[in-house]
C-alpha cells in the first residue's frame, strides 16, 4: 500500500480511477468529490448567530454485561464501561440542509465523556464507517495498546470494534479531547467530524469553586468548507494544511449563546486541522486564563487575547457582570487571526475580527463562583537537573513534505527509546521556511522550559501537550516518563493534521 505522500506525488491521490485497485483505504474518497475539489467555489453563505450553541450530550455508562468480551479488572480500581458507534449521519449544519458527517454515536461533534481522575473507563468503539479507523484520546496518560497512535495494527476494521482502556491516572484533571488518528487519513477523518470532548474531572478542580454546571461550557472551534450540495468537501491534494471558509463552534455556524450577567468558564479547543486562532472579546475587556492543555494553571493569568494553535486548549473565565443585561447586550467572542495558507497564520489584525460566538447577555443571575488566586495545587514538577538525556528533533521541510530529523514516519522504526521512570528534555527545532508546526507529544503532559531561550508565561507555563514551533523556533520541553502501565509504542507529530498525514511524525517507545 503506497502512502498518502507517494500517491500525492504521483498526482493520483483521490482519483476514482483507483477504485477497486487500491483497497478500502482509498475508496473513501469516492464517497465525496471523486477528485481534486469537485468544482468547489466557496461554501454557501450562512447568516451568523441564527442557531443556539449546541452542547454535546454527556455519555452515560453501560452495564459490563452489555459488552461481551470486554476486559475485566481485579485490581480494586473502579471501572466504568461505555459503548460508542462510529457511523455516518445526516446532520443539519447549514440552514434547512442535511450534511453527511462521520460521527461517534451519530452526532458531530461526538458525545462528551466526563471521567474522573484515577477512575478507569473502558470505551468500546464499534466501527460502522466505510473505512478503518483509530481512536485517540488526546492528552491522556494512556496504555500503548489503547492510545490510538496511528499504528496500522491498532486500526478498528470496518464492522469491528476495539475496547479502549483509559486509566485516567494523570497527575491532575484536564480538558482533553478525542479524535480519529488513522495513519495517513487523520485529516480527512477529523474533517468529516470524528472528534469529541473528554473532560477529566478531579476533586481538586471541583474544590476551586470555579463556574461549574451550566456555567462551564466547552467551545470547539473548527473550520469547514461545503460544496454547492451542502456537503463537506475536503481537498486531499492540499497537504499544506486544510483551511475552511466557514467557522463552526460545536458543529454550528457562528452560533449564539444566551448568558447571564455572571462569570462563565469556557473551555476553548482548537479542533481545526490547520487553522490558528487569536481569541478575544469584542468589548476588549480582559478575562482570566485558568487552564492550559494539561490542567489548571497554578495561578490565573489575565489577558485580553490569546493564540490557539491546532489541538491546543485554553480554559478561560469571562465575567459578564460588566455588561447590563438586555436584549441588545451582545458580546462577541472574536477570532482576529488572519490565515490564508496552511503554512501558518499571517498575523493578528484586530480591525478584521471574525465573530465565532455571540453571547447574548439577557439574564440577571446570582454568582457564587470565584477565581481563586491559587488554582491547581497538584501540578507535578520536573527537575531539569534530573534529565538523563537531551534529545533533539528537527522539523524541516523536505521532499515536498516535512520530516523529523530528515526522516518520514515509519511505524516500524523506533526513533527514541525512553526508559520508564526517567526524566528527559527534548529540544525541538523548526527549520523555518515560513512553516508553523504545532507539535504534539503523546503519553505525557510536559512543561516548556524555554522558547528561544526565554521561559514561558501564561498558558504556556502550564502543563502542555501541544506547542507551536514558529518558523525558526527552538523549544525545550521536559517531562518524567512515569507509569508502569504505559509501556510500549507512542508517537509525537505535527498537529497540523495534513503535515501529520504526510508523515511528519516520530515513534518513541517507553521501555523498562
Ligand atoms: Cu491530537 Cu496524536 O493527536
Ligand atoms: Cu494525542
Ligand atoms: Cu507542521
């Protein structure tokens, strides 16, 4: 089976002429435009703020007896079981139209999991989609066999299922997510809808008295394009990085949200393939950043805007008590990042905001929540002096794609062997050429030691699992590879998913 990269080079990727010759992995393109871009000329225009922000449903456990053959544990750790089906669905995204999406459980985005720290869950994922898939829980401290790390031997075959075990034994609770991770096809599969939220709760977060319940809302930013028939259209030849022309939040085009004049916690996720965002409020008012990829910060960080690269998460608290409730009180959550190519963002332009969500401040509501001066007290510390090795990885443009240390990803080649229970520093460099690479490392949350020699501030000072290598950047990160259950093969890669699919990825094994 040729790789995606080889097919693109040959100029035949996505061609229906390949049907029947290349097996099921390529047949999926025939479901859509059967060619380069199907005559795509721009998505149908949709008026913003016509629909309410969708809130994905929260999954509830199922009895173990309903999952024949599911793993059973005798270690005294509590386990909750869930069942999910990957399936196509017709969903209304554009007004009055049905769009075919790929889903977990029939909805895009998929349902939300709300596990608790140190309480294991098992999810049976049944694949009723027309192609093999892999499910990855992004940010989790997950056993290798359940990590969904783009290895072909981890694929769920069409019609089959796989039981994913999540120990949830990270150091702290965090705002995580899950998405498809099929080797060479992640970009297409995520674009078609395969992503959802994984909110790892903890007692220490609950004890903070932050806005919670209906005042704790996740916002997933994704850009999409639609053809004249209102169907999602993905261009498999555009491997620089997919950019859509329509902004969705939680699967709806620029929705509105009715809020009260109080504090809200918003968990913001950039679920886009290649688009960067710069998030701010139309009022220009500051807000508090309270969390990064891997959990709450040690202390809140006040700002008026922040950058959100693909796969990054930032949790914020916005206080609407500064606005008088009323039918005309609208506050917009804006994106001011200009981006015209998959290469990376062009820059921030505050004079050209794209509203992502309109908050309608309509209600007078009491507010007992607080943003304490000290947030997460359970954060780990990693000592640079304890590091047993400094590894170097160079992310460079090469051979019409991007490589790590001059090599494309080979699932059978181990690029780094990490010893269990050791601390390592990784130095990651961007070869430049104008390319931005949001780098993601599986298995462990880490800290950024420095970016071009400068220690991080704000959300970059918290636990991270994705960080941007701007053109020419050199970033050092540190983590400790604890967790005897988490042995085996993992990956790290660019989370511009098109770069990932072109195999800008490496494999590391955690070994005894
Ligand atoms: Cu969010 Cu390896 O992925
Ligand atoms: Cu991941
Ligand atoms: Cu990249």
